């Protein structure tokens, strides 16, 4: 193993590192090629998963920017200088595409003291990029709730029309068509208008939004499009109105699905406690405490209180820590978005929302990257409990919001904006 080139030796870097307070260990450096023996490396533990700074001896050439250095190429005839390469290695995230031997950052320098300075800077990366988890200030959230209340109380004047395409109806067999007619006879228009998603302001119906009510005919393929009874929102800048119709959609990829909550849109028996997931081990007091924790930004405490387990990455994220060194610049955005996603969650319902032996389902995306590896929070059933994970996936499959979020009515009643008697509920 090479530990010296033209008088520049690895022990000199080791001495500089020890003088800076580090305790490097000598062993072979990571390598991508197995055709040549690995160089000797000085390994210094760094914060992160299997993270190390590794110092090796190399030949340097002048970099493109004055005062910088880079690793000398083969035999290009350019002047060379013996020096050091210090590289940051860590356990790669699943979709990175490169192994451990490919560093996420490196520096070339002829100075052992500069090596120690770079390692010292890297040793502080986790605290440098950590943030304090926080949620939307209550004053801003309260203004949104006030606008939502006014919109809901005025929803009785929103027309809900039925417009069925005969060509779509013809795709149903006799039993499916009979079930469709029964659904239409039992439509609970006040509930549909009351609960239809609102826009970001909370004051108006969400445009270009479709709520799936019930699957009338299943897809021919498990991941294909089924025939659904849907409620369509208004077009942009159009009059506030809703339309009930048939549409071919991929239900597993839609966030607004009410097929598990027929009380939202269909006549029948149902109670607010059932819609809000209250009863049994979940008391009203527990739910209120958990909701208050989430609103205060204490997501981990709230999830622990509901028996939800977390993988190490989601626990780091909800603690405000960066996921890893390479993706450290995304920390602020991901932590803020994760806290915002969980602000309106109902984790006491999660164990019943996911099915054992199924792949994790996306709660929400957290932003960043391309569609082939969208970061997000995922929910799965593991060992009898709901399990939250932070991962990257191209899968379009999502868990319907009605299954994991709190009903807005629950928060409106809890904060004294409306009474339970004002919420339209279907009658049998």
C-alpha cells in the first residue's frame, strides 16, 4: 500500500490530524477497481451512517481555478506535485446509483494542515445543517380555519349535479349498473359540498380536483384504471359547482378517495366518532393530546403515543437532522414539509389504514429530485403496528388522505370554530 510519494507521507497527515484532536486509523482506502492494490488510508469517523473521512497520498496537478488542485491524470506531461486527497465516504442512499467507494466530496491539497482543517469542517456538518422542527404559526393557521368555516357554512348553496356519460354506463354489467343507481339515489349532496377539498386559501372549492366516491367496476389489471363514480370540482375561474359522473381512473394513485368513508357522500348510518377514529383504545382525550402535539411540532412524541414505529431516517428527519452528508442541503425543506404533512395527521388511525404484507404507501412527497426518485413519507404495516419511513421512490401509489389525515371538521370542533351539530351527517 502506497503511503509516501516523493517525500510526502501519510504519517505527516496523521500527525496533523492528531494535533487537531482526531484519532485516525490506518487501513486500506476504499477502491472502485480491484485490478490494483488499494492505497493506504487514514480513516477518521464522521457523523452519519458508516461515514468516514479518508486521507490518501496522490499526485496533484493545478486545477482549473487558480489556487486549487486536482488529481493528476495519467501521463499528460503536466507538472505534478505530491500531495493528499481527503474524501468523504458514507453509506449511500438507496437510489444514489453509486457505491460506498465513490466519495460524496473530496479535496486535493499539498498541505497536511489543510487536510486537518477540511476534516474539522466536515466533522461539524451535521450540527451545521440541522434545523429546529417547526410548524405553521397558529395565527396563520387560525386565519385559514376561519376562511374554511365560512366556506363550509356557505356550502349549502353549491349545486351538485349528476352527469353520466351513457358510454361509460354501458361499460357496467347489470349488477354494477344497479349498484350505481342505488348510489345515485342515496347521494348525500350536502355532505359532498361540505367536505369537498378546498384550495390553499380554504375559501373556495379546489379547482381541477377529483374525489373518488366508489369503484363501480374494477380494472382488468391490478394497477390499471377502474371505472369510478367521482365528484369533479369546478374549472378554474368557473362558478362553484360540483358534478357527479363516471370516470376511468387509477384509484391507487389518487389522494382523494372516499370509498372507505361512505358517510362523506352517501346516506346511511354513521357517527362522527367513527369518522374521526375515536372509540376503543383511542379516547377523545388521547386524540386531542396527539393533535396538539403535532400542531406544536412534536411529531415524534405524538407518533410514539399512538404506537407508530419510525425507521431511523424518518426519526432523524423529524428531529431536524440531515438525512446524510450528500443531501444535507435539502434538510430545511424536507423537515419543514414533513412537519407540515404531519400537522394534520391522525396517527391513531394508521394501524387500521394499512394492510399487512403490502408495500409501503406514500403519504406525501417532500419535494426535490426527479420523478424517478421522489422523496416522501411512507406508511406500512409492520409487526402489528403502523410503521413510518422516509424513502425515495418513483411509485405513484398513495394512501388516500381520508385514511391518514384528520377530518377538518374534527379540528374545527376542537378549536371551537363550529359545533358538531352544524356538521351535515347522512341519515339512514
